[in-house]
């Protein structure tokens, strides 16, 4: 993936790496650890775990970090990709405003409770912030069988930005209301799956428009899409459940199957149109 010539300083980054974990609350921390394990093995969405932590009073104090453009390779990558994602959505969505992006290590306070690296990348709607522990990329490759290619990493970032889009459009609130009315856990999970698949589709929409909004400085190269699809397949609920040694239980899916995640990432990329990302049709 081409990105090193991309514009810097547009990712809205707050860098907390090296600061240690702040705002740890004892009881809530235990809940978050268990929930984090649930995410990696069973695909339970980080949004659900952070909401639970908030309900239990586990919200940590928001430690401030250095704002600006990181100078290390990984930090620069997030800055360039995040800036390009912002440029794309500023063009596609009226009234768009960028989320904050926090880089952290181990754990950090968030507007949704205490966040841990074991949860993987996540978005907190309460403070409209994307939280990234960049060690997840290595874990994604070595433990989950995903790709380590640049576009695979960018897809993960763009997916979390997709949740920000859903906050701005009201889709996230609609899902929470629908889940509150659901008569079973399986029904509630289907709404979660639709939300996650839409974020995958939005990641594809970003990828389709990246070069156009960057003058070609951020762009996919041949083979990049396939690396992203490999990652989408690796983090499908069925793949995670199998890798965790459990049985595949579609009623417990919260992110979608490998096939679904590949399908919607592909659809977003092939159309480049957010209107093609209606994963809620028929609900």
C-alpha cells in the first residue's frame, strides 16, 4: 500500500504511549479483562464491553497525552491513514467531523470505561474517540492468522472510523434502541452484526476513495485488497470461535461470519458508495 507520501498531521492523534495505564478501577478492571478475553475468543464487540464497564462504575480518569504527529513509523502510519480517512468522509458525509485517535499501551481511561490492549482496537461513542494499541497488529498476524500487510492494518483503522460514522448518522443509537426491544439475545446479536458489517463496508468505501482524495499519495496496490480480505476472514466470528476451541454458534455472532465480513468489505470497495452499505435491510 502506498502511504509514505501522504499528508501528515490530519489524524487528530493523542499519543499516550509510554505514559502507563491511568484511571484503573479495581472491580471494573476485572470485568474488562474478562470481556476482553470474550472479544478475542468469541467476537464480543468492544463497544459492548466498554458500555458494561461504564454501567458498573469502572470509568477511569482520562489521562492526557501529547497531541500532534508521532515520528515513529507506526505512529506516522496511523496519522497518514487517519488523515486520509477523515478526508474521504469529509467529502462523502455532510457535517462530518473527525474523531480523536488515541495511541496507548496496555490500558487507558476512556469515556466508556477502562480500555485494555487485549480488547483490540475500539471506538468509544461517549468521547468519539478511536483507541489503538498498535501491538494488536502483531497479535492479529501471529495469533489470529490475519495479514500483516499495510492495507490489512489500515482496514482495521478504517473499520473503527466506520463506527464514528455510525455515531454521527445515528445508526449506533438506532441499534441500541433495537437491542433494548429485542426479545432474545440472538435477535440483539443480529443488530450488532449488522452494525459491524456496515463498519466493514465503510472501510471498503474509504479504500475505494483513498487515492482520489489524496492525489494518489495514499492508494492500494495490486494484491492489497486480498490482504484486507484475508484479515476480514480471519476475524470473522466463526473463525474466532473455531480458533478458541469452541463450537461455531451463529446465534452468538456479534461481528459477522468470515464470509459476511469479506462480502461487505468487498461491496464497499467495489461501489465506493456509503449508500451501498445498508446492512440493516430486512430488519
